[in-house]
C-alpha cells in the first residue's frame, strides 16, 4: 500500500475507533453527563423558540451566554429529523471524533513524521479521560474542536495564507463557544509571542502575526463579554479576583506589549535554538518514564484522585499505556531540546496549563477546578504521546517494528475500550453523571404529577435532570447541600423552608434521591462525592414530615409535608 493511502486509511480507521468509543457511554446510560438535563433544556428551548431562554433559572448562569454548542445540537436535530434528546446524547460524540484529523496534523507538522500523526490521533481516540468528556454535550468539548483546528491552522500558517485566514476564523468562532477555550487559545498565542520575542526575534513576520492575533482576538473577546456575556464577566472575571473593569481589560494588552518590548531588549541569536537536533529517546529517559508512569497508575489504583474523579479500582491499571506513552513523549524532547521545531509553542502552553492545574489544586479556587483545565492539558499531551509511541517503536529492531506497532495500537484500543466501558466502576456514577432509565422515570413522574412551580431538592446531577426533563425548579448544591448534610432535623427543616435556588429563595416541595446519590452524592465540583449521612436518611424515612410519593426501587421522590 502506498504511503499516502496508508496514512488516509489509518486516519479513517482511527476516526471510527474514536466514534465507537465515544458512543459507549451515551448508549450505556440513558442520560450521560452531570449537566445534561440543563443542556437539554437549553437546546430544546432554542429548537422550539429560536433563541436562548431569558431569564434563565438553571444552575449555569453563563451557559446561555455562550450558545454555540446548543445551537449546533438543535440545528442537527432539525436537519436529521430526530428528537432534541437524541441529538443531545449523540451529537458531541460525532463532532469530537473528527478531532483525530487535526490532532494527527499537529503531530505531523511538528515532527514531520506521519507515524507520529497517526499515533497521536490514536492516543486521542482511545484515552479514557478524553473519551469521557468529549462524549458529553457542553460548551467545553465543542470548544476543544475549535481550539484544535485553530492550533493546526496556526502552526501551518507560515506556508499558506489560507491557513492564516482559517486560523483567524477558528479563533473568532471560539469567542461565542466557550470562555475558557478562548482563554486557552490566547494563552497559546502568548506562548507563541514569547517564543518569537525572546528566541526567534529575527522572524519578524511570525512575531508581528502573533501580536496582531492577540490584539484582534482580545479586543473582540472583550466586546463580546461586555455586550453578550455580562454574567460571566461579573462573576468570573471581576468578582472573584476583585478586579476593576479597567484592570481586567488592560491586563492582556499590557502583557502582550511587555513581552514584545522585553523581547527586543533581551533577545539575541545566542538564545535561539540551534537547528539539526534529532527527536530520539535514550534508554535512561525511557526507563525513568516507565517507572514514573507505572508508579503513578499504581498510586491511582490504590488511592484514587477524587478531584478528577478517579476512585480506587484495579481497572485503573488499564491506563498504564496512556500514562507511560505521555511521559515518554515529553522525555523525548529532553535530549533534543536544541532542535529547531514548531513544538515550542505546544510545550510552553502545556507547561502553562500544568501550572494552572497546580494553582487550582493548591488554592481550591472554584474557577480553577483542575478537571476543567485538565481537558485542555490532554489535547497537548496527545501530541507528545503520539511522539512517545513512535519513538518506542523506533527503539525496536527493524524486523519487528511492524509487529510492535500493531501490538501497541491494539493495546491502546483494548485498554481504552475496556476502561471506557468500566468508567462507572472506576469513578462515582453520580459525580460523572451516569444516569439509568429509572431516574428518567422519576423525572417524568414529577413532570406529570406536580405543579409547575414546584421546587425539588437534590444533588447536582439529579437537580439537572429535574430542571431539564421535569421542567421544575431545583436546588442544585447551593440549596441541596444544607438540606442533605444537615446536622439535625430542625436544621434540615429550616433549610427546606427557605432554600436557595437559582430562581431565588424558595420553599422546597419535593426531595428526589436515587441509590447513586445516597451512596455518593455529587455536590460541589471540587469536592469528593460524599454519602448522605444515615441520620439524614433516617429523618426522611421516619420523621413524618416526608411522604414517599414515588419509588421504582432505584429512585425515590418524597413530598415535604410538615
């Protein structure tokens, strides 16, 4: 088979592998994702009314300010002639599967090797963590699609003006799609500006292009946030860090010009990387990466990592290939750090994202929740992992390289498939939004047997279901946590009589629970899933203030009737 045909055939095969894995979880659970009920509500409202709901009484105050994902789902539902509910469950899986193409293109661009492109795409297609979050309807996975295409176009813009135009179109498309995606896109551009300001100052065209991109995108982003996303601007940009509007608006421009000016003062050819280096992996680096990767996975197997969330399970061992390949790929650049490649913007962005994750872990700041940023870290890790797999193969004797390639590819696919199917074992179902049919039956009972103004108390996942599929007000964590974690019956009743909800302070009419929630309730995103205390369950069952009005053996609805 000719090399071009082999590359095309491999990419198409990888696409179908990605699609198959991304359909496992939406088809395994009737509703997949912790916010899917809320996302369904928005998409359905747009499909019926042609506009975003306003006022909006869901938990995600800013969801309707970044409407691209919901408009996409509603539009596909119309074009395909399927229900909005079906489009909500399946559209994201189809759209994000196409990312194997630009991921392969990025790895090919920075290494010049088609094998690195295929293997990077295969890693992206099969990594369990990536599969999970790219199969859920939300703004962030759709934002990832835009971001990866932008990076591909930008890295190839030197040789093709059309690529420059496509990069700008992608960047502009990100602004109404996802706020954090816009920040990550700008972060990438700042690393490009840093690189060309300090290390490649003589490349004036690329330097000025990166500065122009930053100024244009930053300006249009501020215009959009000021006019179309005021809730996001106030609550996530101004309120938490306590910035004035002038400080917030001026900071990104100031940073760009500081990098540009300092680069002119300190840059020099002696700083520039020397050309001619090779990408290779020395045995010492490989052994170190292997030991570190296996040790890390063993730790997760025994102790878990609740902020991701991963809980102690032997199935976590299936992630050893993913972790080892990633570390090997990163280690490959240590002996070749003097080589002149286009990997530097990716490497610098990966370092910056890693720093953000560490700050989020240390400070516990809500808007730096590590799991939100990790999604974007994985996009860059995929490139390094593909390179790592390629270099491992090149360590093998030539006469067995084909066999090693097939073995590693099959190992990735099998490990990714099994660990994806077992995601309900390795994580807490309530935390990740794994919802069986019986929960939907309970929400339909609420829809047809309660008043339209009723308020239902529950945790985050079930509140989202109640809001989206029952069309009832819910407490989410802001009102649910004080109720279900109350120290006494009196404290519980006080919270029920005046509960915080996104639609204001309300009296709770019903409680909805299921087995998942009782065993591990999902309240705050940076908090481990926690069981409902036995004393609270005893109060609900025996106090006389609560009447069981619906049960199907898994889900229960109680009326609050003091």
